[in-house]
C-alpha cells in the first residue's frame, strides 16, 4: 500500500552552506517537510497564501519569472508560518534574467573591503544600486537562509506529475480547500549544520570526541590546476631554496555555483574565460621560443566562495609551500612573479577592458598591445585605456592585491552582461553555443590559419567559437610580444575546433573527442554528462572537472616524445604520460601540469578568528538523505472519520476483551478431568 500511496519526484535540492558568521541555503525538518501544492502564477497567488491559507502548510510551485527576491522573501517572512516547502519549476520561456548571486560577488573578501577599513573612502561595489555593480541582475538569494527546503524540478515528466496532481485535486474552489483531500509534497533535505562555520566546526569536534567520524559540516575544498610553459629543472632537496626565477602568471577561475546541488554549468561566468586561457596556453606552447622567463598558467578553484583557491595559492607562496615538495623543484615566491594577467568574466568578447589597482606601467603596455594587434589582424575587439580603480571585478587577482596593492596584477575582463550569473540557466543556451563537431576532419591539437576567415561554414555567423578564438589569439599574441619583445609575425591563431570541442565537453558531454584524446586508448567511455565544476568538499577522488582540466593541459602543453612506446612511456612515470592523442593511436608526452590544494588557510589554524574576514571560511553542511515525493493528503473530514472509526474499533476491542476475559472460565472450559481409580488386587491372607 505504501508504494501506491507515494509517487517519487526527481529534482535538485537547495542545501546549506555556512561562513564564519552566517548560514545560507535551505533545510527541511528532521523527518521531512510536507506541504500542499499551490501553483503561483501571479502575485495574487502569493497573497492567497499570505492572507487566506485555508489549508496550511503550503508548498508553492514557483516559475522562474516569479522567483524574485521580493516574492521569495515575502513567502519566507510574511507567510513563513504557512509555508513548509517551495518548488521551483523549470520554465525559462520569456525569462529575461535569473541570478541568485549578490550584486557584488565576494564583496567582503576583495581589495575594496580592505581599503575601506584602512582609508574609509575606497571605491566599492554597492549592493543597493544595480548601476555600476558587477552583477546588476543579482537577487542575493544565494546568501539568504531559508527555514524550509527549496526543490528544483527540471524534467518535463516530473513537472507534469506535479501539475497534473495539482490540477486534479487542488486548483478549484480554493476557499474550501480544507474540506477535501489535497495533493501534497514531502521533501526530505535535513541539513545537520546550523548557525555558522565557527559553531559547526566546534560542535563537530565536540561530538567527534564522543562518536568518531561525526561531522556536521565540511570545509569547501578542491584542487587548483597549474602548468608551466617550460619544464622547471629538478633540483636536490638541499638546493630547494627560492631563486631568481622570473615568471609571468596567467590565470582564471574554473569553478561555478548555484543554489541547487549538481545543477549549473556556469557557461558564461567561467567556462568562457576558462576556454580562452586554455587556448592562450596552447597558442604560446606552440609558438613561444625558450627564454629567460617562464609562464605559469593557473586555473583557480573555489573562487566563487571568497577566492578559496587564490587565497590558498598566495598563502603557499608566502610560506614557501608552492610547488609541493613532491615536484622536486624550487619553491616560488611572490617576488618571482613579474606580471600577473588575470582573466575575469568575458561576457562580451568583443569589448575587453584592462583594470589595475595601483599605477602599473604593464597595464598600459597590455592595453596598447591589445589595441595594436587587434588593428593589425582585424579581430573586431575594442579595448580602451586601462582603468585604475579599487572597485575591481570579482577576480582572483584580488587575493594578491590584498597582500600588496602594488603587486603587478593586470585584469582583463568585460563589462557585466550575463543576466544568469551563478544560476541554473547559465548554460549553452545562454551562450548561444551550438556544437559544430568537426574534430574528425580538423586536428584540434594544432594552430589554425587566420586566413581561413570567420569559419562561418563550420559554425555560422558570429559564433561563440570564433569570438573566443579571436579574443584568445589577441591575448596570446599580446603575451608573446610582452615576453619576446617582438611582434608575432605568423598568420596562425588559436584553434576554433579545439574551442568547439572544449565547450562541448564542459557544457554538454564528458564523453567527447577532446577528453578521449587525453586518456589511454583503451579507457572505457565515461558517463555522457558535463563534469560538475562546483568546488564541493574533500573526497579521496579528484573531482571530474579538475581531473579533465589536468589531462587537457597535459595534451596541449606537453612536449611529444618521439619514437616512445607505451611500455617505455609508462615505465618513466611522471612527468611522462601516455595518452591517446588526436589520432587515438597513443603518444607519449612530457608534461608540466600539476595540482595544488584549494583549501582556505583559515582551516589550518586552530585559533583562527572566524569573524576577521581574513580568509574564506565557507563550509558545506552534511546530510543523510535527499528525496521528494507527492501523495494525497486526506481531508479533515476523512481524517476525522478515520480517527473515529479507530476509536470505535478500539472501544469495541476493549469491551470484547473484557467480556471474553470475564467469561474465560466458561468460554475456555474444556470440562472436568476426573481420574480413573486404579484397581488393586485384594490381599489374600
């Protein structure tokens, strides 16, 4: 009967995250939260729940267009006593904006917040004004705390379950809902953590002393991926001290986030600059001659949560812990970095801006090179004069500038244009991406001739593939001239087919030609879904997105070892790797890529002040179960009848038992059991 009573619903859950002072996200009751489904089509439907609510508690079904800060906070604050859950229904038709991130992402961990404390007059991003903010369409719901679960339903069949059940039982005669059975949903998503990271960690440590392995929250933790353009020499242990090495750091972030577990591709907010930097690295690896400066390409993880990856990287530079001892190379310090070029969000690939926080000659030089090379090759990309400001975009360079505002950091980004920043709808549709699938014909591991034009025969007019190709080629040529002191004189640029495959792999399917070229030929195909790029928490396995980034850099930056067999290459171990390659036949490459820990330094100090805002303090709550199912909640009359019948049956049972027990000697008497006397023989005298 139980299996027939409930119908499971598949979707994604909002979960709870905490920082040093606050808690954000959602949680159900311990045993699950139950609410009557009520479809929200207008603000009048919200008024109905707030003012009338004839049969509480409710679980409003909200379309994305009405999933606004005003409406959701009203359901939380004004109708909180009558709302036990909320269902977000996937319906993007006519949707113009959808971002739950703050208008000023990472506003408490950037350079401006430090300068504000010191000077009091620093330029800052304002969450109160959309104008001039870095995410004008942000609602800030990602940073709010909700006492009820929020469940996202994306599948058409799953939405039909909910709507059919609502239409059949709930949608009519709303004023008299309490008189009939209603369709309800039960959501189980109880979060163990509460209050703040500080309290949660102390609570976990206290319980852990009594019950080992008890945790209520875990620090957000992942891996940064990096690679050097030229291999760094192996040195003996006793010689591993900082040297006069000169390095140009080129970086971006790889992670993204949303309110819902496992949903969110971050197509425009991070995949685009991610693809640009991979293409730049590939371009420089194919063109740049060996010189006295090395290039370090760094892909930071966890930047969505107060710059976890870059904060840890800076901390490691300051403590001599980068690279790790296992690499057997010299440590790198902040002083070794001559220039940092950090790629921020590139929402408009035809309008690039250069930002710097302190007077920086290299910012002017980079800006001049972008304009000069664009004019020479006709990429159609605008770039004005560098902007000197402390109100920088939310980029990794802020972690460096917090330590030293004169650090030679140059940020390349565009003005905000992503209306779906950090949301479930920042996907391939938001990017207007269509997979070209031309890798069988064109080798994506080589550079592409610029004389081929706009490749509209492959991708159509004004494709995102060609816009990324033009932007990455422009940035790559600029770095080439910075390092060599002479202009790039060839007619080759980054590869549009590589970019097409890269976007396909990270936005549509990990079972793709580019990823298959980075593993051994006999490796089984992976699950055809894009890898998640949320930083998550510590696990024994490397996250999919991090692992694929590591392998792609090995393929595109590694030096091919000629005439090497699989057995010979495998015997050499790292940094030599055997991979399928473009042809699939297999090849050996000497690689330079590696990983470093992306865990906030706050969790390395037991006495750290979680109220200081010095480092990121984000943690993720643990949970035991996440599920959702719909069922028919009986009417009050039905419940009263059921209870009455139960009481009557109970009374009758007591009476029957009493009567039976009082007459048990009669009812259960089996008659007397007389003994038959034993005959004895008479005694004869």
